[in-house]
């Protein structure tokens, strides 16, 4: 968001304007440039106003920001940072308010988080499900859950607090960096899902233990360099507003995302090719229709299951690579669709690969039968014993 050339140019223009402006009589706050706007000398106890900057996404240049000059002739300082503070919270028009879209994000992330945590609990509870494939799924669920938690914290602590956003404290910028790391782990674990499926399908003989170790390192460590470079660059530039912005994605993040999505696209295409090859081989072998039906049905089932990998592997991001300009008529529709598709992706992954997983459903049914069968069995046994005793010869008769 900060442009050094723009700041230098605006600072020079502000200095020239302040030199040509006579200060008010009495006690006053000196004119200053806060890297966004030029504030004229203002008498003590008054409020200075300046046009909102047009280079900040979402700001309207026909609105005014304000800056408070205290009664002792100093600019008001924010209590969190102790630095002079300019109020730009009035620079957004009501029709440009994003609160409804943010509410969609918060609701979607909350629903997805509940589904992901429930999925993790189910997969961790049933030890019989433990295998390399389920471990990869669990790590993917964990990355989505981490991303959802951080997004909810961001909306609650930063977006919902304009003063915090304007003050840009250190914890707020650290939260932004952690959020970018969590977002990148979503893509790297999507890549791990595609790489695992491709390796197991194409390479018949592979050590799953070594493969799993490599995937664990890839999924959690690969995003670290990009996140560190992102944080270091934003910190060096001293970017305001908690490093938030609606501009183009940073190169250090966009490159990793594009590589992960394109690699998954290649994996999926090759997986479909291999399955189609096996489908043709299974359909033509055996000679008899009965003998060929079983491999054909198996291959078709695998092919249909592979097509469901699109949301898991993140290929839906290829459909909307460019964000429309806010002035476009369909910009708000795009924001709603983007909010739903992004926030509910964790829910889709949990439904497809846990709640609709045949192995998981079989374990849940088996557990349910165990929980419901034992009480019935004890009740039946007690009833049977009572019936036998009551129908025995001489039962219930008084003996003399």
C-alpha cells in the first residue's frame, strides 16, 4: 500500500503548501504529513480535515478524514501506539460497506471450523482408520482449521476495530503474517494430497512411511520461506493498517500458490489418464461380459472419485484468477461468490473426505450398533430368564 515515490512526492508538495500557509494565532498544532495526507496548522482544541486519499482501496476521495489538535497544542496520540493518529475511518461510503460480505465470511469460516474439528475428532478416535492417506487428510483438515481460526480472529480483532487497524500495532501485523502462512499451508497440503494420490497410483512400489515424512515436511515447511519474506518486506516498508490491502497479491505468495495449483492440475490430468488406461484394459480383457464388468465398474468408480478431487486440490481457484474492479457492476456478486467458495471450502473437504467416506461411515455404523445392541441384549436376557422362571412347574404356587 505504501509507495516510496508517491510518499516523497506528496511530502514535498505538503512541505511547499505548509511553507506558504500562515499559522493560526495563539496556541496551535504545527502542520504535518502523515504519509497519507497533508494536515495544515490547526489551532488548539480544533479538528483539522483533509480529503481522503484515493490510493487506499475502499476510500472515497469526496469524503474527509480528520485529525484532532488537543488543547495543549499537540496532535492527539493513539493510546495503543503513543504516536500522532489521523482518523480515516470516515473515508468509506455506506454503500461501499463490506460488513455484509464480512458476515458471510465469518459464518462460513465458523461452519467450516466446526465441521473440520468434528472430522479430526472422528479420524483420531478410530485407530483402525490410521494409515498414510488418512494422515494426509488429517493434516489438510488441520491446515484449514488453523486458517479458519486466524481469519475469525482477524475479522473480530482487526477488521471490527477501526482504531486497531489505523494504529497498526505489532501483534496485528504478526497476525497478518501468520494468516498468510496458514493460507499457504492450505495450498501446500492440497499439493500433498495430489502428490500422494499420484505417487501411490503411478508408483506401485513406494515406502508409504518415507512418503508420509516427505509430505509432512513439504506441507508445513514449504510455506515458511514465502511467509518470512512477506513479513520482512512489509516490515521494512513500514506498511500501515496491519499490512492489509486489496491490491495485487504479493509475488512471494502468489508464486507458491500458482505452482501448487498448476502442479495439482498436472497430477489430476495424469491420474485421469492412468485410470482411463486401466478402464480400457479392464474392459477389453477376459472376453466374457461377466468377467469384464467387475474391473470396469471398479475403474469407473475410481474415475468418479477422482473427479471429486477438484475442490480438495484447489483447482477451483483457476476459474476465478482475476478480481474485477470495484466499479464493475458485478463486483459485489463476485465478492459474495468468493466469500462463500473460500469460507466453505473446509466444509466441502470435511463432507467429501470424512462424512461421506465409506470407511468412516462403516466405523460409525459399527460403533452405533455396539452402543445400541448391548442394552437390548441385556434387556432380552433378563426378560427371557424371568419368563422361564415364571413358567416352570410349581412356579408362583404356595407350598404347604
